[in-house]
C-alpha cells in the first residue's frame, strides 16, 4: 500500500525550475533598471537644440549688421576714405606740377581769389562754360543739383573742384574769380581726371603724367 502511494505523486520536471528561475531574474532586472538609456537620449536632444538656436541668432545678427552698413554707404557719392586717398594723390601730383595746393580734406576750407569754399557754393553764383548751374557741397547721391561737389583744391593759379555731374565724376577748374560769379570748365589735365575716377571706382591712382 505504501509503495502505491509513492508512485501516485507527480514528479517536478527540472526544466520547469530553470524556466521559473529565468523569469524571476528578468523580472527583477526590469524592475530595478527601467529605461536606463532614455535620460541620455533626452539630454542629447536638448543640447543639440540649444546649439542650433545659438547659430541661427548669431547668423541673423551678422546679416543685420552687414545690411545696415551696406545701406549707409549705398546713398553716398564720396567717403572719408576716398577723401584721404584724394589728399594723398594731390600731394604727389602737385610735386610733378611744381605747384602747391591746399585742400578741403579733414573739414578744412580753402580760399581762392577771395572766394572761400565750401561756403561760397551756398551763397554765390557759379557757371560752367558761361552757363549758370546749381552746385551743392554734398555726398548724397539723391541730391538734385547739377553738380555735387565733394572736394576742392586751391593753388596760386588754379582752383579745382572735384564733382559728380549726372552721377559721373568730373573735375572742374578756374583760373580767376569774377565779381559777379565764378566760371569753371572741365579740366584738360588727364592726370587729375584719371586719378579722381580711379579713386571713385576703387582703383589705384597714378601720377605718371604732368601735363596741365
């Protein structure tokens, strides 16, 4: 009878114990270490987003500064840098001519035959080839005068005006000042013409010629 009772019990299969042990181990791992790589991904995404914003803001600021500078020079016929280049050019040119000239660079005034520039242009009468014209001391491209004067150089014999006529650089000259106005003509000095044009166009100046 005892032998029959022992044989009636269900034996436990070892494979079942192995499966149960594995399930317990995996369940414990998931419980103690859930989603352990997620915080690293989140940090990476936040860092990347911040860098993109910084680059875009920097690029936008640079574009605004460049646009503002470009706009400020766009409406100018003449700049301080060009004025300094003209002064250096005249300094060399007057030596080839054996003459001496005083200019209006750095905000100075010049006097020729009792005429003071640039003041005279706002009060006196000016002619070009005996024809009355309007002249204004200005660097503004939008000025509607016949001539925009940006510089003047006076010597003992000649007075030169560096002007823009219909947006084109032009050098005018006179040898005497009349009591009822000053009459100018376009200079025949090729050296002055090319030197002024080169400065306006951003090219190098030359003083190879010395013919008046």
